[in-house]
């Protein structure tokens, strides 16, 4: 992939964040998502690449744009797989709470898992705990290993878990170990990223969430040197068939980084829509706006934080014509 693609992708996530951030706190998650999706799609039309959406807004008959299989970019090399979530945390924006992001991940063509829209059990850690977790191991064993790897007492450790009824037993098991818990309403891509940055106060992600979000989290952690393991959780025969069509003979097999993101290269970009532990949300003032973004590449290990200042009157459609 071309090095210049990293900065081009920031333009994509910035546009989606600028468009959706205006909807913060209005209780209208669909409108916020539509705004992000439309803006992201417009900017993709200006990017020098030949991209194919493998993680997107749904199948062709479910989404008008950024659907799975849609072609993106100007139509010439590099040829890449594209994973998008124009607004990771639609409910977050609707409520005006923390950690909504606009995110994009790309890798060479055929290198991203085409994860179906179903649940995935996940465990994710940052670089300091790579090689010390096993999704098949008991919770206590994983937390003990991570605490030791990070040089922390168990009471210092923080596990982030989606606040869902299905996680009641998991939450109880974590509490019994003495580790602390941060329950989140939505946004487990942000939570996975946060495990790689000690200042966020998050050490491990546990529990089940969307499989497409699991692939996006894997792209980010590949760039950051972290680790994620996943296991798809098909609920009916239709979902089992979808897994088999993906080439997974055993839909319940453990998926490691090499299964989620193949090869040695990937690029990930994210722009904050609302404030979070790592990224600030969009700030508006009249015809000006400020964004805070993260962009990184696995091949080089480069991680950049970008403060963007935008003169919106100069690009009313979020694209400079």
C-alpha cells in the first residue's frame, strides 16, 4: 500500500465525524449515522485507491452506500479491502456520551476477514500483554496473566466490558478476582484501542460484541502491536451457513490476528466524534471546527495524532471540489 494513503484516510474519518457530530445529544441515532455515512462516501470518491468494502453498513439491499462489495476510490492501485464504521457508537452520539468514533481500516486485497453481522466473543490487550491471554482460558487465569505481564496488582487492573445482560456472569467472575471493571454502553472498538494506551486506564477488553467491530479492532491493534482473539457466535442455521461460505469449516474456531488481518501491513484511522479517553470529540464554532484523529500503519509502526482545523465555508460538502 502507498504511504500517502494513511493521510488520505484521515480526511475520510474527519468528514464523517464533522457531519455526525452536529447530531450529538439530539436522540436521533439514525440521522447521525446517515450524516456520517454520506460524508464518508463522498470523500472516498476522491481517494487514490481501488477499494472494496468488506466490512460496511450492510448488504447491498440493506444499505444505499458503503455496502459490502461496494467499490470505493478513484479506481487505480493500490487494491485494498476496506472496513468502515462511519459512526461507531450511534447511541453514544444520540445521548451525547463518551467514545463515539468514525473509523476506517484498510489492508491489501483479500487480507481482511469478511466477518458477518453477528456476535463475536472477544479478548483484547495492548502490546504489554501480548501472548499472555487465551480466549479459551478461565477469566481469572487471563486476568492474572495480564496483571503479571503489566506489573500490576490485581486490584490495579481494569477490564472493559459492554454493559449487557448477557455479560452478567462474566462481570461476576471478574469482580471475584478483585480486578476493577469499566462498563460501557457501546463502542467496543474504542475500548479495544484503549487497551494499547496506558494513559486511558484500560488493560483488557472482555465479552461479546459485533463481529464487524472485531475486525476493525483487529486492524487497530495490529498497527499498535496489541492482540485480539475472537470466536464467532452464530445463533441459527442461516448464520452458520454464512460462516461456512466465508471458508470457516468450524464457525466456532478461535480467530487470531492472522485470521482477522492477514499479512504484515494495514492502516487504521479514527476521528473522535464525542470526547473519549484517547480522542477529543468535534468542536464547532461558527463556520470553523476542530477534530482530533489517530492514524497508524502496521508495516512501519508509526502512530500519529492529528489536530485538524477546518474552515467549513471553504468545503460546504466536506469535500474540496
